[in-house]
C-alpha cells in the first residue's frame, strides 16, 4: 500500500519553498491528521531545532508516522555541500547529514539528500565531483544502515544541479558504485522537467525507488497542473513500490488548501490500490 504524507518546514530562511505547512509543528500535524494523512515529512534547520521527545509526543497524539527528514537546510543555512572541494567543509557537510540521520533514525525515518549534493564546475569537471558524491553516499548509507533505514538520494532538475538529473542518472550512480543502502527519491516535479516519460522512468528505476514526492508539474499540489497520474500510479504498482507519496508542494493558494487538494487527488488516484 502506498501511504500519504505531507511536508512541514521549520526553516524560516526557506520560506517560499515547496513545503505545504510552515512553522507551527503542532497545528500542522493536527491539520494533517484531520485531513487523513498517514505521515509527515519534516524539513528542519538541524537536529537541535525540536526534540525527538516533542515530535514523538505529537506523532502519537495525532496518530501519524514520520515519513522522512530533509537535509537541505545544510545548504540553505550553512552552504554545505557533500561534494565541496574543501575537505574541512565537506566533513562539516557529512557531519550535518549524519546528525540528521541520527535524529530521524529515532523514528525509523530516513534522511533525504537533495540540494546538499552540490554541482560540478568547468574548472574541475564532472567525474571527480561524482566520485566525491558517491563516496559521501556510501559513507552516509552505511551510517543509516545502523538505524535500519536507507539513505534517500534525490536527482534534481537541471536548474538545481548538474550531477544527476534523471532517475537513470541516479540508478547509474548507485549501481556503478555499488551503493547498497541508498535508494532514489522520485520527485514528480523534477521528473516532469527531465524525463521524456515519467511512468517509463519509474518502471526502469524499479527496486531503486524508495520515496516519492507527490506533486504536480508546476510544483503546485497534485491536481493543480498537467501531470497524468494514472500511468504514474500504475508504474509504481508494477514495480511494487510501497512507500510514501509525500506532498512536497508549494502551499498554493494556502497551506490548508494545498494539503486538502493533495489528499483529494491522492484518494482519487490511489483509490483502487
């Protein structure tokens, strides 16, 4: 069964980004539960932002799960990258992600590597940067294994990275470097930009797909763009995907409306499963 999740951001500096709920953890969880979501996905400034005890209490109160935790604040707030040429800065990035893996591991929730993957530049070339990325993912994947969870790696569209932009790029990275505990995030917004056929790309990714960002073509809530979800859902079923469809979407026109729209579309397109 593919379960539903919705994003909550506590990173003020990221305001305007694609997160449905903002700032108020208690209210956001309450609204998510009232709308019928199974889980929440959290975007935090760092592991010190909110105690695991407080989050556990809220999750139990609202009968929610924690689907995943983001690490992008490492880039947004500290400009940290896992592929930085500066060894000291790269070690800081690794330490930040490890701290988020440990925080999420309390809830058996995996961490997501997206913007912290960085970019390559012409003066160095792509291959050395990809090698550093693979080394980081291997190390962090093994750290995540200690909590019994995978590490989630997210290919991003061309405007956000020039490393891995398609699901095939992500599969190639994983298989070439034998990254045993790393899975892919299939973000439908990024895929709409980079894939010629979203459903076909999901089928080709197969067992490597470990998380899905359920969002429409324009980064608005599912049902507010031009994506055809029928073939996408069918592809997910064919590959045996049983994780979350998590709404990493703009809070358009407002958070509650965005969450409600997502849930309505989720129920429509996953109703037969």
